[in-house]
């Protein structure tokens, strides 16, 4: 085959959900893997349900996922001339005909068939009437009435359809608009698309499309129909199972590379590898390893994969994506070595960008909010000597490197007779407000001398205040005290 050309043809009637995004990703990856071409096309002939707002939303989601296209976006609504041209070719070849059957008669036929438990089908009334272009006439495809149409699907293997199953379906409605099966074939032929990866909900359309390719004398593309993504309850994935749109994952603090990685793994495998960088996906993605059974969406797995991608991303590359999450906390994040150190310390402890920003908040606010349980357990009268001794040592210290800090803490241990934990925990809460945080030497090094001392003093004052408010010089009750 010459250069591989794939496409993504969403209907702009809703947001880009996970299933649609996966289709886009597969087609994009395959084009990139083969150094081919990827075409974007909006199937917007359904003017009632299509909306520019959804076009924008889909473009935004693709941008976020880092999916770029080499051609388009095309809009079917602007290509009516092309469909008209191809319709003329079908008519000229005797492979289509005008049909003036009134809708009421077709509807009655449909109802009758349903009542009999059969498939509605057109009875061919106009097939041999030789009608010309009458205003208000629809155009039907003269479908083969015997034999079989074989779909050689890369994923599903060959599927033979009995041509007797299909009727003369409409290719052009009475208002002049093409139907889906016709438009999609004309588009794919004229755009040079030769590889179609899509959901297997389209398998039943494919024999009709194959018949149209044959009638138009065009070579068939490679078809790969992938099983639909299922929700955890094993029904088809939908809004009910979580995010309606891919960009909701962006807003929750997922990384595009993680979502991309997860989507691909929902229908393709490479041994038992789970974590892939974008470059690895491009290097390995192929049609041979598309899965035959449906992938089941597992939000926990996506979260774990996101955490892994957070860890693997260089801190400097996280500054930009983190910015909106900090802004939400009232913090304007600036890049630079300090920010990168903060990110490097917290990325391995975070599942999402939102999570990382929440955990990093204390670095940016001297008035740290003490978590209630942490303060109750560690900012106690007992902790006062430790906090005071640490403050005194650090005040005299110039070098805030890891080993100098360690030495200072060791000196405090010797001086107070306390174990490191008894010193470190109150310091941790004083500096971060929490009982769990990155290492305290790391925090102190990042905060620097001034901010560290300010926070220690504030904690000492806090303990003083809690003592006086709790009465006779008692420390606030602490569940951990023995
Ligand atoms: N517009 C169709 C859809 O959204 C795509 C059809 C196709 O891939 O051929 O399902």
C-alpha cells in the first residue's frame, strides 16, 4: 500500500467522550507510526443536532490530547458539490435511481415489516421506473440482490454478509443531503483514506459502504473494527460511568500523555507493558495487536497510570499544566528552580495535578493551615522544647544543605534527649501543616532560613495560645500522647 492515510470523522453532536477519543488516538497513532497522513473531518450534515460549539469542544479536546492532523478539518456541510458529483456518477453507471415513493407508504411498509418481526426493507417500487430528477425525489442505491459482500476485517477476520439482507438504501435524501453511508464513502475516496479504524458499532454499515466502493470502482480501504469500550458494569461506556468529555480529565488534573496511554491500552497491547511514553506508542502501535475483546474502563487504573506519568515527567514540564490548579488555590505559580524542586518532591506522592497543587500549597503560604489531627497530635506542650531548640540551631546555621541540616537535628537530639521522630513531626506540622509531607530537610531547604524560622515561631505561638485557651497550662488533648 502507498502512504497510509487514516481519518477521524466525529459528528459534532456532543463532546469528545473516551470512546471517540480512543478512535481518534488509534487513527492518529497509526498514521504517525507509518509516517502517513491523518485527516480530520466533521460529519455535520445532521444540521439539527450538529453545533459549532461541539466542533470547538472536539478541537479543544484533540489539542489537549496532543493529536494533530495533516489535513482538515473538513466539514461535510461544505462538500455538497462533491457528493452531487459522485451521485451523478452512480446514476450514470446505472447504480442508483430516483425514488418518489411517498413517506407515508414507506412508513406503512416499515410498520408492517416490524409487525411481522422482519427487517424493514424497500420493496423496489421505483427500481425499474427509470425516473428522472424530479423535484423532491430521493436517490437510492441499486444494491446487489444476490451473492455476498465480504468484509475482511483486520480485527474480526472475514465476515460474509448475504446481499439479500440489504435493500436499495437511500444515498441522497429528497432535500438533496447525502446519507451517512454515501457521504462517508465519497469522503474517504476523495481524501485518499485507505485505513479505517473505528468502533464495531459500524460493522453493520460496512457492507453497504463496500458495495458503494465497488459501484464507484474505488479500491477498498483496510477496515479495523475495534470492540466498544465498556464501563465497569460491562455495559457500553457512557456518561453514566463518569466523565462525559475528555477535557473533564484535563480539568481534574490528568496529564494528556496518561490519558492517551490509558486509551490505547483499552484496545491494544504490546506484551504486558502498561506504561508507554508518547514516543513509545508511536514506535510500537500497529493493527496486528488491536484487541478482539472489549476493554473495560477502570478509573482506578487510569489514576494509577496518571501518577506514574506524573513521576516520569520532568518537573519543568509540569509547571505550565500545574498553573491553573494553583490559580484555583489563589497562587500564581512561577517557574524556576525553587518551583521545580517543589514539584520534584511532590510528584512521586501525587496522583493528579490537582492533588500535587493541593499538597504544595503550604510552600506558598506562610500562614499554613494546620490539619486538625496533625496539630492535636504534634503541636503540643511536649513539642515546645524541640521546636525551640530547632529554631535556635537553624538561626545560627548558614548552610542549609541536607547534611548541615541533618547535623543540626542530631545536635538537637543530643541536647533535648528526644528521638528524631519526636522532633521531626512537630517541625513537619509547623512547616507544612500536615503530618505527612515530603522529607523535612527537603522542605527546610526549599523554604529557606527566614520562612522556616517564621513558621517555627508561629507554631510555638500557636501552642502557647492553645495552652492558655485550654485552661491550666494544659496542652491541647492529644490522642497520641501517652
Ligand atoms: N461520524 C461517525 C461517528 O461519529 C463516524 C463514522 C465512521 O467512522 O465511518 O460515528
